[in-house]
């Protein structure tokens, strides 16, 4: 019910001027979020929010801290486990360093590519009212989408960085894009709209943020949360 209620607030189009510019003129800060868990401990995690400059992709801000995890992991409801602590991280940034607020957030997870069309990137986007993009490493098999031989063949057809193909469900709706993000990795990314961004813009921005296979804001959030856990 909560997902259905919030789903009505999702905007699937570009709402910012910089999104409409081919070179993203006016975009200066891109955020990334990630949660890292301790093996064997489901009650705590390290929540990480980073903000990178754009287009240089240098880290301007990081917030890593241990947080209690109260909700269990249930497929399709990951947001209830992770989004509350990520919202708190965004609110801390807004209070402490408002000038560093990201203009868009990249989320390690899905947006509209979700059983009820409301994944973590949508949930976080609606609650923070920031443009959000879902970037997943694996295909979530919903609406008839499957990792079958045809899918693998389509993935193999992505020869160059920036090559894509749409994820069209049996409902006929395009739920996301499969993107080859880097020349050195044939494993694609699954990009979907979170909030206040069109799919085309989401794919272009993810591609522009990739020094490696994973876009730099998410990669840095992941690296820093794991480092924090190690220490």
C-alpha cells in the first residue's frame, strides 16, 4: 500500500534545465549512495553517501556511518530496509553542507524496473524530492523479463561503450535500459528511472559517470563504506 501510494508521486520526465543540455551544462554535483553489510550480521550496516563534482568526478563530500538495520530483507521491499537511513544521510548533508547538495542521486538498485514499479531509486527520489536514477548490476526478472538465451545474445551485441537496448516487459512498457558502460567490461548495467528524470537522460548521465563499469558516484560510495567497515 505504501509503495502504491508513493508511486503516484514519481515523475518520469526531466525536470531540471541541466538535464535538457546535451553536455549537462549546469550540472556540478552528482551523489551516490550505498549500504555495506557485515558478513553474518544483519542488524547493522554502513550507510554511505558521497557527492562528486561533475564532470571531474572528484569526491567533494562523504558521509559513512554505522546504522541499525531494523527491517528484514524481503525481495521487492528492499527500500523499507535501506531508504530511511539514506534519507537521513541526505538530510544531514542538507543541514551541514547545503551548498554540496547533489543535483541528482545514483542508487545501487532499481527504479521503475520493479514488481510494483517502485524500486529503491523511486522511493529515495520521492522522499528526498531529488532526481534519482537506479543502476543495477543484475537483471531483476519482472513483467516477463528473463535472463534467457535471447537476453544474453542481446547483451553480447553491445559491442561499444554507450551501446544500449531497451527492457520491454510483456506489458509493453519500457522498464529500463541495458547499457554497456565501459570498453573493458562486457557485463552491462541495468538503468531505470527513479524520479524527476527521463530514461534517455538517465542512461546518458550514467554513461558519462563511468570511469570503470560502475558509475563513479556509486563506486566511491561502495569503496568508502567497505573501507569504513574494515577500519
